[in-house]
C-alpha cells in the first residue's frame, strides 16, 4: 500500500484501523511496523505515532547507485552459473514485461520487473550478495514506482531490459555488467531531472503569485 501510493508520505498509520481494514489482529500489524521501519518505509515517532516516511531523494539516488553495482556483480556471476532452464524462465519473464509495457499496465510491469531483477540475483548463487540486495530492495522499489510515472523513462528502461536479456542469452558477462550498472545510473539521472522539474514548477508558482 505504501509502494503503490495508497498510503502517501506523512500519513499517520493507526493499528486499530489497519487491523480492521486488513482483517487481522493488532499483533501482526505491530510486527509489520517494525519490519517497515527497518526498511525505511515508515517512521516510529517518540510519541508512539507511526507515519509513512517521506522519501529522501538523495538517499533514493544513492540506493540506486549501490544496487547498480550489486546487480552488475550479480549479472557477471549469473552469466557463469545460470542453467538453461533459468535462462528460459528469464526469457518468459521478459515476454511478460513486454506484454505489460504494451498494455501500459504499470503495476503488473513493476512486478515483472522485480521478478527479473530477483531472478538474476538469485542465479548469481551468492548468499551475501542476495542479503545485501534484499536489504536495499524496499527503498529501491519505492523509487522505481516514481520513475515509471515518467513515460519517456519507462520506455527507455524497457528498451534497456531488452538489451539486458539479450546479453544474458549470449552469456556476455562484461556487457551485462555494463548494462545493469547503466540501467540504474539512468534511473538516478531520471530522479534528478524530475527533481529539477519540480523545483522549476515551484519557482513558476511563486513568480506567478508575485505577478498577480
């Protein structure tokens, strides 16, 4: 609900209301709060209030940069270790991604996208790499939901995924490492451009108010 924007940044979360809405007791809600706080998706305040955290754009860019390095390494290892069956599954996931992109089904696309990245990291067969990747994933997923709102970046990212899949099919580990790192670097650039547009829009509003 947080990732989809149904619970917006700054919204206060109440145990009773959530337990009733989700049809469960308050105990799993409290456990979820602790997990979400560790993942940086909510803030536990001193007065015992719980609120959806406001994304730190500089942190999101940093997370994408680190993930790019992690997945670049994962891609190298996956090229060496992937079985033919794993490569076939990846090809099927890429076909799903293409179908969702053509239908502009953003939520299904994002889920297929997550599965592709997870499949590559799992194929690397490195428990330590997987642990580091999973710790960063929730923060990255939140940022990824924002970047796909920019249709130009979404189309660009989809084209990059096609190149990534082709590199895996060819088991070209050097190219795959470059493509994965570039994929995340371009995501960072997209975030920075969006932030610049938001600043420009705010300035235009201020100037319009002064003129009027």
